[in-house]
């Protein structure tokens, strides 16, 4: 399978076929790709909510600018960023690295201090923005894997974050909804699938210095 052909194939699907569902193996692969996504320092300071309950998806619809992808796609993901990042999170992270790699604490101590130094002096807002950027990297990973598996997707940033947080009970979980992704299969009625993809020429987006 040619990755460039697949990226040309994908588009922001506007109308999903409600009768077509992603099978368990493909869904598991998507979730695993999210888990394996690149992330700064390997923090993974985010969570993916798979919204399966129809009533919840319907409740979210008015706060998604009534974009029907939220209810009609096979699956609806809400990618959330954790609100706070503490020194204890750094300790937990480097401790887990040591456990997975069977390393003594002194082996991860330098890495721990490097992370702490990176975070020193940054405001809470700056740290959250930095962490949320990692969530968007995971979104890109998900969308690319969807394209490779001939699964349609539509990233949705047009939603009322506060209402999502309220309906999904995110605040008490220490999370904030950052971006959503509808995944499934395009409807034959979606005219956008036959519209030519518009992207700037290579020399307008890439420079060699």
C-alpha cells in the first residue's frame, strides 16, 4: 500500500454511512496506534475517550455545531489533555521508564532532572499548551493510520469545549477535551469524496536551507 496514495485518498469526510461499522481488529489497531504515538519525553499526558453510547453522542451534537459526523460515524473519539502536570508526574514517568527497561533509579535520575529543568519557569498555561500539542500529534497518527486502513475520518475542532467537559465529566477527571475525531466509512452521498484535493505546491510549503 502506497502511503502517498492513501493520503491523497483521505479527506475530511462530511457524511458517514451509518450502517457500516469498524470491526474490532481495526478498532484495536487504531487504539494501539494512539498508544504508540510519538510524544515529547514519552509523557502521553492525554487520554482517548471512545464515545459509544448513542445518547451521549446525541447530547454532544448541539455543542459540535450540529456536525452529524459526531453521531453518524462508526466511532467517535474525544482526545483529552490532562489539565495539570506536576513534579510527581515527572517522578512517576521516569520511575515507569526504569521499571519497563529494568534500570536502576540512578539511571533515570539524570533524565528526571532534565525534564524538571525543561519545565522550570514555565507558566501553567504554557505547560498545558505544550502538553496539548502532544495530543494533536496523536491525532495526526490516528488519521494517518485510518488512511492506511481505508478508514475514513474527520477531525473536529469546532465544538464547545466547556460543554464537552461538562457532559463527559472531564473536569473532575482532570481532563480537558482538545479535539475530536469521527471515524468510519464514507457515504455514497458525500459529494466531497469526488472533489479534487487542494493543497499548496511543494515549493510553497517546503524549503531547503
